[in-house]
């Protein structure tokens, strides 16, 4: 298997005995899943627009970006129309780490973050002097919902000897409680670094990503029991069946998927790393087990390759996300235009919490800068 996170250690450590959730945490899990489901039930059908309407939105957004000194910062999982417009207007389409770096470094005084809520909050924490808007503030994330700050704080209090490392897909309050914030493109490197220094890790919220990092680094990790509704639904058996149909295809998987899916993948990594894998792998066919929003940039990076969606709910069509994040899908051209025009959906962060969350976020960005500087 090709890991697009530098491969330095891979075996499970004998110190990992507490890496699996205990009984109490599993009981919690059922309640948190219900909570996530309540949010999913509230997701509305997205409007359909004619090409003429879309063109009118695009024209108006371009005017507003100039008028308001604004730039679009979009995630790979948003709709292709948004990604295309971000590229055309000097913005960025990227993973959450690059979104954070770009928003902080860009001279524009207004950021329009197209993605989910925690991405807008991260942009605001890193650039408190800028105004940050989002097409909708309702776009959330099952990982964020599944990690309520009070419960997480209690979990941390029970394990004061552990270094708290949280995924970027969390609320400001959870970040404020953390020692480190990481994205999937840098998580293995940070945990490996901490492990070398002798730290024991408390990881939240994605248990699949946490287990993957643990397998890669051998670090001593205690995992919160959260999951991504998109990546959790990719099916090992369905992918195997697809592999029989296309034996020449490589499988690309995000580490938020269950271990069985990750184990059969030819390349595992963050969104940026999977796009790079699509470009560099010799295979002409790729089975892609991540949100299908990524196809827009992946096809650009590998124009001669055939991209095939990995199956989610097998033949039963019982998936909740069906390979596209319901919250990412809430971003569209019309609400992007309206948020800029009316200056609504501004992301505001409690200043004190923001200041505390900034510390672990900057730690991650500085770590990344050091990696880039050393060519790692
Ligand atoms: S794809 Fe998963 S991790 Fe990403 S925003 Fe949606 S629910 Fe959260």
C-alpha cells in the first residue's frame, strides 16, 4: 500500500492496549450518533439552477469580490461550480490545512469560506482582523457534532497525563482545550513527532483516522469515538467487487474510512495527498473512496485517468451521505452571492476561546512551515 503521508513506522505497538474505546465510550457513541442523525435529518434538498441563473450568480459574485476586497477559500468537497469560480477569481481550492494557510496569508480583508463551519471558524481564529463569511452557517460536520465540548473536556480531565491532539474538524471550544490541532495531511507526522518525545496521546474525534495514525506510528493513543458520515460508509465488500470488475484499478482511500477499506487501498492519505496519488500512480483507472466533490480537482490533476466512485451502501442504497457530504453540499452559488451581497452569515468567534484555540492551531502551522523549510 502506498501511503502519501511519509512512511516511517507502521507496526502496532504493545503500548497500544488502551487504543480501543472502552465500554463506557461505546455506550456514549450510540447517543452521539443519534445527535448526528438529528442534524442529518435537518439537511434540506439543494436548489437546482438553470445555466443562465448560474451565470448571473457568477457575474455578480465576481463584482462583489472586487467591491468587498474578498477572496474565495473553498474545500475540495464543495460543488464544482464553486471550485471553478474560486480558481477563476484568484482564490484557492484545497484541503483544510492549505485553506487555513492561504486565508491567513492572503492580503484580502474579507474571506468567503466555502466548506463547513469549522473551516470558517479556523479562518477567523487565524485572521481575527478579517471578516469571514460563509454561504451558510448551517453546514456542519458529523465529527464536530459528535464531540460536544463539555463531554470532551471531561474526557480530557480524566486523562491529564495525555497530550491532547484534535482533528481540525472540531468546534472552537474543543480546539481551545487541545495541545495540538492537526489536519489529516499532517496528523501522522505530528503524532510521530510527539511519540518520539515520549508523549501519550489523547486523540479526537475521528476514531478511524485515530486508529490509522496509531497503526502508522505505533504511538500510545486513546481515541474519542467519533466518525465521518461520508467516509464511514465506504464498503470493503463493495470495493472488492468493483476490483474484480476492474482488476487493473488502484484504490484510493481517505483514512477516515474503516480499517478494512484502508487496508485494501493502494494509496491512503488526505485529500491533497489522494489527488497527488491520482496524478503519480501508473494505473489508468482509479477507484476513489472519498467525497465525490474531489473528482473536479482530481480529474484536472489526472486528465487521462478514469475515476470510479467507490461504493457506499452496496446494493441496498441505505447510505446517509452516498459519498457526498450533505453539509458541504449546502454551499452553492446563490447563497455564496447572498452572503457577500448582504454581509450575512459572518463567522464570529468568542475572542477568549479564539485566543486559546489559536495556540494549538499555530503550533500546527509552525510545524508545517518547519517541514516545508526542511524539505520534509
Ligand atoms: S466529509 Fe465528513 S469529515 Fe468532512 S465535513 Fe463532511 S462529515 Fe465532516
